[in-house]
């Protein structure tokens, strides 16, 4: 089961107006956190059997695999079918006439072809990069208010 953790975020007046326009702020923040993590730790969002992350993951588009957008679902399926272990033919067994499949293993995936298809695909994908974001200037310098102090403030209102 997917466990949820509730966290509050401090917004200023400008960002509060922006946040109110969003249909699902939590999903937005989760995807931003995943993209930031991917960019800073080289952690892929949804590794698959090919050399790239699944481009239609509910976790979002992996910025490491799809920096210029993702391919169509049809191109993705073709890519997976053409690499890895591929059916290359059938072998007819003597006496029974039964046909057994012949596989070729470790066929390289068509990575360059897929990236070209991703560039050609005309889906509207918002380009959002976290690579140049520097959050270190926003680090807290003052210590967190102790719990007993917060209780005291709450009950003396």
C-alpha cells in the first residue's frame, strides 16, 4: 500500500495565488520532488526492461531519460519489441511438426531511433527543468521552535 505523509509548505502571497489555480498541488509537489531527486542523484523515476524509463509512468516523465519529451506509446511499444530478447523465427520439430520459437538474446535496443521519435512526437509536454535550481539560499538559519513553545503560543491566544 502507498503510505501517505502530510507535510505543510509555506507560501508567500504570490505563490499562494499560483497554488490555488492548480487542480492537484500534492501531485505537482510529488513530481517536482521526484524530478529534483533524479537531477541531483541520477535516480531514474520508472526503470523498465529497455534502456529508458517508462515514458507514461504515473510518477511523471523521467528527466534523465526524456529531457526533450517522450515518444508516443506506439513507438515505445515498438522499441521494447525490437530490443532485448527478440523472436527471430520458428523451428519445426521432426516427427511432430510442432513449431518452437527461436529467440535472439541481447539484441541492442534502438535508443537513437527512440530519442528521434521522442523529438518528433507532437504532444504538448511542459518542459520543466530542475537542473539549474539552487535551493541552498533558502536553507533555514534559525532553529526550529521547540514543541513546548508552540503549545504555549497555541494556548495563550
